[in-house]
C-alpha cells in the first residue's frame, strides 16, 4: 500500500457499497418522520489437515480511504440484543472529539471465523461439552460463513484452514485429546495470521479455553499489538473454575483477565461459564451477536495519517421507553 492510506477497522469500503445496493433494492432506506421500530431480541434458536505454526509476522491491514467503519453491538441490562435503532440514536467520538456519522447500516453479512480451541490437559472433563458448543455455533451460523480451526496445547496448530464445509471442522474436533500445557497466545496469533487467507470482509475469532497461558513463545504485549492492528473481532468463552478452586499459578489466576482484555480490544466479549450445560446457549448467543450489529461510518474531522492509535467511543441516545443500553465496539484503530 502507498503513503496516505488509512486503516479502517472491521469493514471494507467494498462491503459498505454492497450493503448500500442491497438496502436500496429492498427499499430499506429510513423514511424521515417515522417512529423507529425498536426490538428486543432474545437468543435465536438453532437453524435447521493441514498444519501450521505461529510464525512471527507483522499485521499490515490498510485501505486507500479515510472512511472509518465501526461495528457496534447493543444489548440491554438482561444482555438481550437490541435491533431497530436508527442513526440518531448514536453518538461517535474519536480521541474525545465528536464525529459526524455519515454512514449507517444494520445487516447480516457472511463472516470468516477462526475457531481457537483449547485441548490442553486441564480441559479433560470439559472437552465433550466444549465440542458440543462448537457444533451448536457452526449450525447456527450464516450458510455463507467460512471457518478455520486452530487447536492448542503445548503448541498451536492450524488443524483446518478456511473452509465452508462445517463437517470438516466437526470431524476434526472428534479426534481432539486433552493433554499438555496451554499455548493460548500462540494460538491467537496463529489464528490472526490465518485471517490473511479469509475471503470475507468481516472477520471474527471465537476462543474456547479454560484458563491462562503458560507455554507460548509470544508475549501478551506482542499479541495485543497484533490484535489492535488486525481487522478482526474476538469473542471468548472462558470455561472457568470458581475463583476459590482455581490453580494458584499466576497464569491460571490471570486467565479470565487475558481473555477479557483481548476480546475488549476488538469490540468482542468474554462469556464466563460456570455450568458446562450453558455452553451451547452461549455459543448460539455469540453467533446471534455477530449477525445483529450496527455499522457506523465517519470521515474523521481531523484526518491524520500519523501511524498512531486513535481511540473510538460510541454512546447511545436511548429511545424513550427502553431500559439502559450497552454498546460494545472496537477500542480504536491505527491511522496509516
């Protein structure tokens, strides 16, 4: 890419153009003066081998434009997804300066999803339920989604490169065994690297793990920097023991914090699980979250190609009659 180009988090300009065409063809342009139809949606019901290693690479995702697109998920106090909001219900800030929202959309588009699955020794009794959660997630996905699979214990391995054949993922999961230590950071890094082969503009990673890292080559700082540069949203399912029963190593105690911080950097979330029977429901919920997001677009009022990290904040102007709402979004982007 040449000089003067700007990194856009999450969504390409081409994807935005396609969304606009679809909106016009379907007659979905909002009509001024009409009351917005706001809905609170519960969890959606289910709809009817290559190897690799975590090489040291530099993320370099840029496009030739100044339009910044920010996907936003909105939930209420009971963690239910909120749909039907309009552009006037959002305020968007870059480095604490309010920006004019010039583009707005809400749509279900195909996603390239990297599954990062923990099969370390501590997962033993949790492995079967975790496989079931992955299966539920796959079957509630958009039929056009594609998936990759990274397995990790002592090392991270690219078990399945991107494919739209979910049976390949499921068959490979049947042969996972619980053993070894936990190279979680290496696994995240490897899954981010595999995103270079994704075919969809929207990209996400789902991590299923029960604890912190104790065996990676990469440091948390290295992975955090890669996550900040990557055009990827990360969700984590933390299968965690009650605090008093967790191991006493620093890695185990810091596991939830690691998963939460990595997810929050990208506008994703950590879902902590105490009851293994909740896993399939949470996997379905994450699938619904990926498909019910708003996309806000703006041209920065002070465009700078300084290579620095610029923080984003989204606030919601709550429609009358709705409970308090929560917006989840990416923390910022690098201006290239």
